[in-house]
């Protein structure tokens, strides 16, 4: 049980990007994830260093990191579909801190 469990009050559907195939990008089937969604617009840098606008930030358990691969599709409870721009992992290791992920969506 995490100290952050009471914060996970939103459910999103995540279609993890698997890569590109002969017919374009490929995604896994949607799976639900219990997270906290903050709808706030901010300027962030994508993986290539380009400044892009993020319309939402998603916070969740560290164990969810593999779901939110760059380019993955995320559908919020309001029905808005977005793509993962960045994924930050906050892992305190043996210190047992407030481990979590922070994901910026387009």
C-alpha cells in the first residue's frame, strides 16, 4: 500500500504504443489505470527536446510506468484522447519515499 493511494481518484484508458509496423504505429488494447489527472496547460519538452504544449498531467503508481510509453494513447474519463509526450519516474529506491510517475499529455 502506497502513501499516495488516496490520490488515485481518476481512471484513464491507456493504449500502450508498441512501435511501428508495416501498417503504421501499433498499440496494445486499452487497459484502465487508476491515476490522478491534473488538467493544466504548460509548455514541456518532448523526447527530442522540442517545446510542445501539454494539456494534462497524469500522476500514478511507479508500477504503471511501462503502460505510458512515449506516444501511447490515453483517454481520460471526460472522453478526451491524448498522446504521451513525456514520462518521468520518481523512484526513491531503498529510501521508500513517495514513488510515482508523472506523465505529460498532448
